[in-house]
């Protein structure tokens, strides 16, 4: 094949692919059932004062004001959750009953430039160890990703996460 034939074939392939994507659009009021061809009413979302219900799932805001929340872990012995903020490098304890957040100290310096930051978080089943991954600060470790293992400071049972 010559160059023109390749270009023509590529143009037809791309054009037909785009034409298939540009069908009629639905205004959201209803849709057609593929089996019967009848129009069905779309009632999959409703708004509540506190909850948003969509497709049978209720969404509830637990905390506000988080900056780039990335990972969550749920200690089994409390009504709190632990949340990492990727860009700020903070580990937060969020009370799920009232939404208050408390920063947890002891996280190393994090390099949040580009694809860096504080990433995943995992609790050992008995919540004795906390594991997290982060991009280490370039001042100390040349920007390498790290997987440290951290343990909470000695705490009383009332201070548990």
C-alpha cells in the first residue's frame, strides 16, 4: 500500500469510530429499555438534606475541609477513621460521629511535588502497627518512595484511634 492508502484507511477508521460515538443524546428525562423499546422513567437519584441517594447508595459527608484525602483505614475498636492527605503529608484522625479532625504526629517529612506525597495507609488487624507509604523528602532520601513501619506512641485504651 502506498502512503495515501494508509492515510485514507486510517481516516475512515477514525471517522467511523467517531460517528458511532456521536449518536443521539438523551436529555435525562427517560431512556429506552433495550428489550422492549419502551421509554422508562429515570428516577435513580434524589437529594436529601443530609444524604444524597443515587442508584440505591446513600452518600453521607463525614468530614469537610480535607486537602487531597488519599487513603483511609478504620480501626476496629473506635468510631474514628485514619485519613492520609497526599499533598500536605498529614495523617488525620477523623471522628465519624461529629467530623472533627485531629492531626497525628510522627509522620516523616514528605516530598509532595509532582507525583509525591503521603499515600496508602494500612492497619494491622489488632491495630498495633500502622503502615504507610510516602515519597521521602529529597533533603534526606533523594526523593525515593519509602515504606516505613510506624507504631503509635504508648497509649491508654481511652486514647485509642
